[in-house]
C-alpha cells in the first residue's frame, strides 16, 4: 500500500464528538482519495452482529476495496469484539477499518485488543482549557489557508462560547462572509457585536420551548446589535436538529449511551429532552422546513431577512403547539 493510504485499522478514542467525527471522516477521505470507487459501510456498534464483520471484510472476487466504519464501538457485543481483535491482528489488504470509541470502561477489551494488535490510535480528548480552544480556533482558519490574530480568537471565543461545534460553525461563517486574509479583533467585533448579551442560541432555546414573546424580543435585540442573520438561522436549525436527533433515538438508550448515539454531551441531551415537551413529529418536520426556507431568504432569496426570521420564530412556536 502507498504511504499515503490510511492504516488497515484505525482506532479513534475520545469523547470530543466533533474531533472524533473529523478523525473518522479523515480516514474515509484518505481511502477514497486512494480509490474513488471504494465502498463505505457505516455501522453503529450496538447493531453489528456476529459474523457480519467477516462478510464485510472478506476478499472480493473483483478486487473491490471497502471501508468499514463502526461508531459507538463501546456498544459492540463480546463475540463481535473478539472477531474485531482477531481481524486486527491480520487485517485484509482490501479493507480499511475505523473504530470510534468514546473512551471509558465500557468496551475497554476492544480498545486494549486492537491497540495490542497494532492498530493506529488517534486520541481526541475534550478541550477543557481556554488555551486549547484558542488553538482550535486558530487551527480552523489555518486549515482554510486563513489566519486570525490572538486577540480576535479570544474575542470570538468570548462571543460564541466553549462548544466546539458552535465555534467551528462561527469560524466557517466568518470566513465565508469576510474576505480578509487575517481576521482581526475589529472584524470579530463587527460580526459578533452583541452576541455576548444575546446569542442565536438564546433565541433558538426560547423558540423551541414555545416562549414566543421572549424569542421575538431576543431576536430583535440580536439583530439590532449586529448579530448576522445567517448565525441566527444556523442556531434555529441546530436547535431543531437536536430535537430531531433525540426524538428519533432508540427508546431503550439511556444516559451515556443516548449521548453517544446522538453525538451530544449528556448535559445537552438532558436539556433537549426537556425541550421536546410539546413537540410531535409532524410539527418538528414543519419547523425544520420553515428554517430551511428562512436560510434561503437571509442568503439573498428574500428582501427582508429580519421579517423572514421573525416569521420563522412564529412558525416554530406554532408548530410546537400543534397549530
């Protein structure tokens, strides 16, 4: 295999969901780069059955290559773990395997076994320190061939908060909407003015919880202090996606299993479960459609982004109440 090809077996360990997803996606992308026709099998650990791995990794008569991704590997059964550990000792030349495990005691036999078998290990730990998050922000811009000054990175962190997904989205949106090669603090201030007081996530929480008057007041304040309409739409969409993920998760999942399945920290799952009160599948679907329409409106499809956002907030609250 070429030096640029991914390892036959890669273990991604850690509970930082965004970084884990990126690590998995990076391996898949590398495999596709080496072979654009490669087939990808994306599996959930709790649903992998004994013998399934053998079928997916058996050599093809036509020499076809494949990628086997197993997410939530902590939920694999004992027999399946034994199969994977045995496979990792003698992996197929035609298959790339990626295992995503959040760390912790559950499924530790898998982690220890594939490590001992020689799998490549990628560790994605939570970023708990401010300095680590600042480096993450700088890395987002560097990946895109851009840069951000230290004081601008701090201003962005202060405005958006500590959630990596939200930080990544904010970095991406700033790069999309600004042409500066290097982002300075003044650019962040212009773009995120007022976000420390009222963020799009405040508006989204109020809307999905049915507090219409509060949501509209927060929305108007956010727009009046310079929060970009695209960020407000993004926050509304994120709030509804979270509801949909938790609502559609298997009902037998609890605690850490549920958090791992939906890709959220446990505290956020608890909040979303409370927010789901009053929501039904049809109302949620209509609300998501309304936000998709608003996204088009604020990106040039409509003449008045503020009106589009106010209307969308009203629709979301109405959908929650079943009207």
